[in-house]
C-alpha cells in the first residue's frame, strides 16, 4: 500500500522525531511511504482566523500536491480535519469542490489509518510506563476519531493508561486562540495539567503536536515531572527490540 505523508508544520519544524516515528511505524506495517516535496501548511491558522479567501490559495495548492496520492496520512488530527474542511471552503466552486471531496475521502489521521484502513490494532509496540491520554478537540469533534488511539494503546506491552478526568476539555491551545487569549488559555492548560496529575501519570500521550506543544510547554515552565509524547513515539517502541520505558526516555 502506497501512502503520501503529510508532515504538518509543527512536526516538520518542532517535532521531526514524531514524523520519523510515524513513518517507521507505517513502513513496519508494510506501507510504502512517499513525501511530496511541494506540500506546505494546510491553511488552518488563516482559515480559523476568518481569512477564507486567502486560505483557498493554500487549499488549491495542497489539493494539487496530493492529487496523485492513493492515501494521505498525517500525524495530526487537527490538520487532517482541515483537509476535510476544504469541502466547506469550496462549496461555491463546483470544480474545486469535487477535487476537495476526493482529497478528503483519502485523507486519514495516523492512528485512524492504522486501525480503519490497515485493520491493525497491535503494531508490536512495548513501552513500560504509567500514562494518560489527551483527546484533542479537532481530532475527536471535527474529524470524529475517538477510539483508534485507545485501541492501539491497549495493545502496547507494559503500558498502563489511566483515563484522564474531564478528557473532553480543551487544553487551551486552539491555534491562534492561545496567542490572542493568553490569560484564558493559561487557565485552561493549568486545569488540564491538574487533571493529568490526578492520574499519577508519568507520561502524557496525545495525537496532535499543537496540543502537546501547549501542554508540554506549560508542564516544563511549571517544572512538573511529566513527559509529553506523541502516540507515534510510543508505537515505535518495538517489542522485538525489548521495548522501552519511561526511565529510558528520561535518560535520553
């Protein structure tokens, strides 16, 4: 199976290791992964700020960039949701609307693709830690991906996942919201961290780099001993290699 990997801005610039782990997991599952060099930002920051006309230029470019892809897979539910939102963006342009529908139909978030397309729930991972999982808003509410990450984590050897209280609450990132509404965003992420601490988790796992950057940044600023990891990083700990542990990650 051949897929085109959409790396996203945050993974490309801030979390290249996440992209690497995601690609390695996909390759281990038998996928041939290509990386279209022309890809750019999906346009979500502009779109959510109300600049829909400007976003169309980005959307057209992305549609053309992935036109030949069999599947488009990205390690971000938020960005996957944006590619799906191109359908709304081009409601008044029939030609581009059809192209947007084609792209949306073949675009998947990383865990969604593994569970729903590859039909795999056990990727052969092992990671010994007490963890909790943050369900990002865009991934669950807009893209509708809720169960796939949990199914994959359930099969990670040595991993104990404690449900996060008030898991449905936003972490306060929201893209430009965290920049424009700093005091509110700060209170939201502080509340999220308090709930994480209630689980006694050593590791917070998520599937959106934006949320993880926001929560992780605040955890670091407050000096909390909680490691923040993208789910691709956890799934790339192979049982065949003896797995890893929270202690191992801290030493790294």
